[in-house]
């Protein structure tokens, strides 16, 4: 296969719609993490906001762990 040696038009990617995890309804851990996330957002600490999102997503709620 011969390599392309001329300019190509840019690839257009659509924006993905992203929503934050809400956690399990009635779960005290998820509620606490959501509170920490909102506090971090008010303080402008977006790294901690992201960390809280990861923790909420990974909180098991009785699911078996993924190995």
C-alpha cells in the first residue's frame, strides 16, 4: 500500500454528550461522594470532581467486582 503524501481534509468528530454519574438512589456512600464533588466544583478543583465521578462509577452496590 502506497503511503499518502498529500494533505488530507481534517477529520470531523462529533461532540459526545456526557453526564456525571448519579450513583445508586438511597446509597449513603454515593450521596457523600456527590456532596464532595459539588464542594470540589465550588472550589474549582476539577481534578477532585473527576476523582469523585470515578469513585461513584466504581462503587459496587452489591455487584460482583470486574476482574
